[in-house]
C-alpha cells in the first residue's frame, strides 16, 4: 500500500511538472528560487509528512515548547505545575526540528538564490521609516508576538492552517488563510501608504 501511495504522489508531481502554466518554473528569471518549484515541493512535503508521521505541517506549537524549555530553566516547579505543561511537557519533537529546519532552509535558500545581503534595514523600510535599527527591531518583535498570539488563538499558524488545513479542505483553515492574507495586505497598505 505504501508503494502505491508513493507511486501516485510521484506520478502526480511529475504530471504537475509537465503541465504548461504559461511559465517555466525551471527557468524562473527572478533572483530567488522559483515560487512554482517551491510551492510544488511544499505540497509534496505535506503529503509525505501526513503519510510518514500522521501529523500536519505546523509551527505554532513550537512557541509553547520553547516557552516550556525556558520556563524549566527559570522556574522549573512553576512551569511543571501549569496545566498545559502537565499534558504537553516540553520535549524535543518534530515541531522543534521543523522550525529549526525552516531557519536553516531559509539561510540555504537565500545563499543559493543570491539573496544574502549585508544590511540591517531594507531600503524600502529606510525610505518610509528612517534608519533606526531599534525601531525596526521593536516593530519586528511586536509583530512576532502578535503573530504567535494569533496563531495560538486560531489553533494554528500560516503553515498549519494555510498549508495543512487547506490541503485537507478544512473550512476553518480556508477562512483563517483568507483572513491572514487580508490582514497582511491591510497592514502593508497601512504601513507603506497611510502612515
């Protein structure tokens, strides 16, 4: 049965690669990796993750795991007394390795795609908000906190809902993904046109 599933996945991947979408993903002229090739690879990764680990791709549980590790270092008894960590003790699991792999993979993609730059601030940011590294760091940190809070509140992050949930045709995940894109567009418009 496993061989049949793997054969079907590989066949569908080959068919998708042979389809003509009006753009040749192998000859993408952008500076980075082809978005078509990367999108197909993420789809195959999702299938393989479901098949071999019976878990969806997702990263938001990583934050709780990391908080548990830090909590055990700072206040071990208190952290172990919390109801969440009684049922979900922090341990090195697939989500911790998944997020670590995202960071390493991002570096490899930037390096091989010629996108590594020796700059703290993007020119578009400097044009709009000035050259304060502290302001950029503060806004980035605040955005990260809001994203982590929202991911835990929504029961999943962009990869959990946007990739795994939509792949399963989960209505809640589709609604969440639409809201994430809408909020992202609204935030970008607010930051770069209104403010």
